[in-house]
C-alpha cells in the first residue's frame, strides 16, 4: 500500500538480484504521516535473511558481473537514463517526502529537483574523472595509477532528507563501478523504491542495486556481513560509532556523515533584525531536523538581550501548520519519538537557561507531532542543550566577551560539521572560518554546496561526500609499475 500520489509498484516487496521478491519475514512496516498520526502506507520489512541475500546478489554482481569492468562512459550512460526517469517523477518524490517526513510541500519540489540535479552533477564530474592515468617515475619507464571500485557498498540513509542523501550515495557508488545495497530509514523508504525503479528502467544489471528496508537489528546485520566492502552512512553519531567499530574490526571502508551542533558567530557589524530573521528562518528549516543546523548562536554579550528580543518576535510570527498548507512556515517533527526527544531537551533547558519563547505544542494543533519554535537565552556552552544534538527547532543563544571568546566557545564541542559567521566583512569571515574546527563553514547563513566536499571534524564523521572527494571515497588507488608502456590503458 502506498499513499495517494506516490505510484510505487512493489512496496510490498524487496528488490534483490534484479527481482522484486517478497521479504522473508512476511512483515510490513507502517508509514505514519506526522501531520495526522495516521498510517498512510506500508512497505516490506526485510530481516537478516533478506540482508544476506542482498549482499550475496551485490557480491556476485561485482565479482562476476559486468558492471565494475564496464568502461566508465558506459556506466555514465546508464546513470543518465536514471536521471531522466527521476526528473519525470519529481512531483511524486516530493509528495512522498511531505507525507512521510512532514516536509513543507512548498519546499518539497525544489528540494527534490535540486537533488536530481546534484545527481547529474556527479555524473558530469565522473565523466571528466581520470580513472586511469600515467605518472612520471624515476623507477620504471611506465607508472600507471588506476582508480578501481571499492566493491560492495551498503548505503544507509536517514529519514530527514531520504531522497537526496540516498541518491548521492548511489550516484557515486555506481559511477565508481561499485554495487549497492540501499537500506533506507524505515520511516521514509518510498524514495529508495523510486530510485530502484529508476535503476530498473535504465537497465542497471541485476544485483548492481538492491533495496532492503529493515529495522535496527536487520541493519546491524547488514553492516556486520563480511561481504560488504564499504558502509556509507548518514545519521546519528551513536549509530556511526557502532558502524565504525564493526568496519574497523575487518578494516572495511566507511564514510560517516554524522551529527552536528553547529555555531553561528554573530559579529558586531551584523544588524540585529537581519540576524533575527536569518537565525529564525534557519532553525525552522525542515523543523530543525538538519544535521548541519545552526543551533548555537554565539553573540556579543552587550547585544545578547536585544538579539533575544528580536529573535523571539520573529519566532512568534512563524506560521505553524500542516506541511501541505502553502502558508505554513513550520511543519511537524517527523515522528512521535522525535517530538518526545525535543520536549525532553526543552524541559532540561528550562532548568539551565532562560526560556524566551516557545517550548510548547501549538494549541490549535491537537494531532500531529508539532512543537513551537523555541529560543533559550543566557545559555551556558557546557549545558546539554548547547552540547547535544536536539534535531528540532530549538535555538540556544550563548553570550561571549569578544571574537576570541566566540571562537573558543564554537570549538568547545564534540561536533564539527558546519558553522557560519554573520558579518559583512568577508576577510573577517575567512579569518574566523580558518580557526573554527568544522568541516564546512559559510558567511551569513546555512550555506551548503554538495558539489564541493562535505563532512565533519571530530564526532561529526569520517570522510567526505560531494565533489571529486565524494567519488574518491568509493575508489581504491592502485599503482602499476611496468618496464614498458602498455598499448592501451
């Protein structure tokens, strides 16, 4: 069963070895709409046996199938056909996101189209990439460096941006010549089904892409399967630590894009109202459920109170409602447990900081997983609401003495994923950016370009996605030293 407007053909099955087959468990996973708390669909629930079958199919497709040995331009041609299929289903994919995750319908279509365009950017980058190149060497007459696919990839995507994140992993893996097991979040699996249908339509060989959606135990079984050469995971740091330990045990490759507690440093030259507008608009984006979210605002102490008042005024004007209403600015959280998690942090914040506005479920929305945009002021940087990822529309305002103090506070975190400097002085933004320990940082807002390398310092992850660095993460480098140059590379 799939919701109206989402035309997935085989939601009651898994895709293994080029075939849509019933899950061994015989069970299904209900899909719950966060706007209404109603069940809107269901997909097949894969268990450990299905995970093993998917790995076996991907292993065979890599070891004896044609995909990894195809010339890169032939793989690229298949990926281009996938892109055409996906572009034609933009509205459908956007609808799936709104229904499953509660993402705003007004944002869903551009977000979906942008993700497919990013897929095409990866294809274009792979077309130009030198998979085999010659190098100068004083040792031999012919030195060759070849970039070869890492092997079987378990691609594990989260529930907040399921289409773009899964598509990114699939694009790089397939362009490199890897085979893939897609393991979407059980809360938002429909996008992965559309990707699988795009691959089927484009003529991807059997076993090159597989789709299995299961719970945490089944997912852990997939990660532990020795037939998996690489795990590409986006999600929580807690799960990332488990995956890293498993991969480390057999020296398997892994790319981990994990949590964040990113800081926005507000300089004196940035106007108060502009800062309030930017920080409010950012913390309510996707209901705050963004790993790169600017959830700590580090501000000059002398401006703290005026900034708190300005942000509170903005937050009180935010329109909260169902995500398919075009006037809504803040939709629901994705699920009941996420709402309960955010409420737990708000209660903790009441004991350690000043609650300026928000902190409650909206009175006019009795059903659904809604929470008001919430501002805490006079936040101590060592408090839980400042140090732990909340993943909701909760902003912490932290006062500091000067620029040096701001940089120190920004760096006093186990995370290092993103950040921003709010200033009209680009030189100052660059100077501060170089000293903040984070994988990405932008001037004046939540700036993200997935055509460039993206990933985290510290507990925000390992490796990089985006750009050529994203492709390299799915390749092994081989050096070949020959007495004479071969006739063909």
